[in-house]
C-alpha cells in the first residue's frame, strides 16, 4: 500500500449487523485521501455509529497510533439498510489504520470484526453476537471472527468457527499480524449442558395441592396453557416456578435458538448457552412493547424470552387489558411480527402460557377460612377483565384451596420432578409418533380436522360428555378444549382410545366455562 503522502488510500473490513435476531453482512470501506481534515460517515448509520468517530479517534491515539490528517470517508454497505449499535468501532478503527498505511491491509480480508471501543483502546462487549456467529457459520467462507473477550463464552459454542477474543485494539492488530501467538476460544457443548441443566427448584418441595400438580402434569404433557385460580398463599407461584423442571430436556437446536434471542436482547448467559427451559414472570404494569417486543430498534420481548419455556403472569386481571390482548396472536402462531417504519422483525414466541389469579379483588371469595369483602358485581367485573378470546386459548382452568395445617406440617416429601418428567416424556413420545405425518408436535396444537381424526370418543365417553355439557352448562368453546385435554390424559395413561374416565377428569379443568 502506498504511503499517505502518495495519494488516496482505500481499505475494506468485514463485519455483521443485526436486524431483530437475524444477522446480515456489512462491508466497511474506508478511504483516506488528501484534503482538509474531516471524517464523513455514510450508509444509513444511527447516532451510536456516528458518534464512533470520537471513540475511534481517541482509541487510535491512546493505542500508540496516529489519526490521519486528511479527508476520511467511511462507507457502510449495503447503504439501503439502517445500521445500529457500536459494534462497528473495531472494524472502522482497523480500516482507518490500514488505509493510512500504519498496519498491513492484507490480513483484514481473513477476519470478521466486531467490538465497541473505549477511549483508551480497550474493547467492550457487543449485543447479539451469537446470532451473528450462527449466520457466519451458515453463510460465509471465512471462519475467523475477532470479538471482545467478554463475548467469548457465547461465541465459543459455535464449533465451526474460530472465535478470537481480544481485549484491546493493539491486541487485535498483534493477533492479525501473528495468529500463532494465540488460540481460538472453544466451548464443549456437552459439558456446558451437563454443568448448567440442573434446576434450583423441584416439585418434591411442594406439599399438598395434588389436584393442581396433576393438572400441571397434564398441561405440560400436551402443551396446554393453564390458569390457576385461588386465594393468596395457596402456592400458585410456587407451582408455576417448578413447571420447567418437568418439561422435556432442551435439545441443542432449541438451546441455541433461546440463547440467540437472549443474546440479541443483550442478556447473554454467563456460561455461553442456556441449558434450562426459560421461566419469565413479568410484572403486571408491563408495557405492550416490553411484553411482545418492540422499541425504535425492535428487541425481543418477554414472550420471546420465554420461547420454549414458560411465561407466567401472576395476578392476571391486574394486567392492562390491551396488553393481554396482544398475547392472542403469539399464542396462536408461536411467533410475533414487530413492524416499524423502516423495518419489521419476526421473533419466535412458542411458550407455555401459565397464569394465576385471585377469585375476587380481595382474594378470599373461595377461601373457607376467610371472609370475602367483595360484592357480586365487583367479583363479576374482576373476572370480566380477562376477555373471552384470551380464555379461549387456555385449555385448563383449576381452582386451588389453601393448605390445611396437617398438609403443611406433614413430614413426607412430594413426588420429585424427575418422576413426573418421566411420565411427561412418555406422553410426548406418544404424540410425536401420532403426529409424525402432521405439522404439529403436541395435542394442544390440533386443529378441528385433527381433533376429528385423533380424538374419537367411545359411545360411553360421548354420552358422558354430552351429559356434562348440559348439566354443567359448559360453553360451546369448551368442547374442543375438552377433547384435546382428554386426549392428553389418555396418552398419560397409555390408552389408545379416549375413555369415560378421561372425559370425566377433563371436565373438572373447565370451571370458567360454566355459565353461572
């Protein structure tokens, strides 16, 4: 490369940007030429990138290099896509140094570069590294990525790539000049899973509430959404927190998909990969965008952070009704599309929805030991905060009672999560075999056509269901829900057909469909 005094200089570096949880290639071209000293940044850069001029300038000077005195033009291509974030600091700095003849330009073509620079030349972690690493491994021929050292754990899980963690701008330059001085960072996926897949909670710790635990086992087995209703202190939250412990173990593709979402949200796990089913419990004052995702630059919301896990909403009627209604489409489709003026992002959101609520505003309407202070109209208005269409997406409703002193003081332990999980796994295996020709995996996802095909009732079971519908005044929307849950109960018992006892048990889980 010519010296700066000999004429214009041009260098190119490679990096990656992020749109939602999907990554795309960015080519950064830097031209250092004659003219009045100035720095021009083009290519639809946001404020964080435009501010990189001052960060990069200070980092270069404090790393022992010189800031070029001529006209600097930085182009981020493709120019029709808006770029966000500070992760382009490192490739811009290295491009400027190469274009000004201070470092060799040849090694730059062999690396993807990501990193935010501090004023002293040290590197800060960047968001969304795992989606970028996955995209590079699938689409690119270059296998080497230089990253901030803080991002090493999440980058190391992609075994097809060489992740080179560095702490400073000078270390990045030294690495490119002589790669033999260091080794790429690697993680053992199997070892990570073994070390981080143990849950802190267990159903063995839960005393009593056998009816609720049975309903939860059925819900997890068939992928059904669940609503628990009962007075305060009955154990609703305690039960909900233990639901992930009886869900099937995560597969590697599922774990990578979850970790990819957390990485894009700026919440990467410290150990590199998420090996447990997520459990998210947002507060009832959460906004629409925080729940489903959004913002000026769309980020995953709570429903996406709960992907392949549990979204628990305690005190369900206290949530804003409009916020609750935003759940309807994700519960149906398993994903959410967040649209903004410049772009739209699709976030996966296939989760088990678990909700809890008191039976009335004061909480003691069904408590045998406390007096309720609420009028019938208050109780009706309280329950009416949850819309019919949302309830229609919840297959199982159960009423819970507070534990007696004998149940609380009992010395015996409950059934451990591992034993319940064995039954859940067998039921899931049955469903996988049943739906191998279908585009679903769980009973809860059956459409009307599939319900007719797989949920045929014996004559006795059909007669019992008809009698229950009439005597309990169950709504019409309860019919298909009962069939799907009954199919799951039959799977848990190993039965091929849906028997009367399966229907009888299912009817107990549709209390809110009664027409009082």
